[in-house]
C-alpha cells in the first residue's frame, strides 16, 4: 500500500478505508509527511470515528507527541478540528492513553488546554483537565491574540459558563 492511499482515505474522512490501509502496511504509522506532519496528526482532525483510527495508529507505533514544523501536535490537531467537540474529547482521551503529553507547548507558546479554552468545546477542556492538564497557566505575554496576553485560562473562558465551571472546579486561578 502506498502512503498516498492512507492520506487519501484520511482526507476523504473514510476511517474504514484508512484502517484497512494501515492494517496492510502498519509502518505507515511512523511516516513523517511534508512540513513534519504525521498521519496521526491528520487522523486526529477527522470527524466521527477519528478515535478508532487514532488508536490504531498509536498501536502501530505512531508518536503521540510528534511536532510538525509549525509546532502542531496530534493533541492540538484534535482540538483544532472542525467537528463536534464531543468527538474531539474522544480523540484526546485516545491520545492520552497512547502517551500524549497534555502539557506539550504548541504554536504561540500555548498548551493544549489554552487551545481548548480558546478554540475548543467544553468537552475538550474537560478531557484535558481529567488527563491532568495544568489549570494555573497564563497565556504568554507575546501572544499574537492581544486579548490573551498574560491572561489566565479562566479569564479567557469568559462568556462560556461551562468552561468556567470546569476550570473553577479544577481550582484555576481567577487572576
């Protein structure tokens, strides 16, 4: 099987075809693509059933903490996906079970929890907190998002009562 077959299945959001291709050629789980991306990063951003493919890639030896040239990781790809946050939470849980570091810093110096507070749903915030993500961090002072500069996670969750409730429940600082 060619690696392009796996990429095509992932791009088509065809989890069954991707699983079949991976079963036929498990070494594809360890391939690095253009700009440092991996199939695991791409699979983490799929729609429903992404967690099944993520688990299969991890079992085949994919690195749960791989970083692309732009500092993205599988866990950040899961948060940044265009799908229901409940599916993102399942992917985060699969990645954590596979050894993903919930504190791995990504673009802008943001942790996965910072990304989830800003871009994700409450389900993804909850999954990260349950996995042990630190809730006492501050967004970097040089953050490209002016509103985030030096802000706490709780202040960035302003306007989302469920995220605020989760953060407060985990003892996130107000200031």
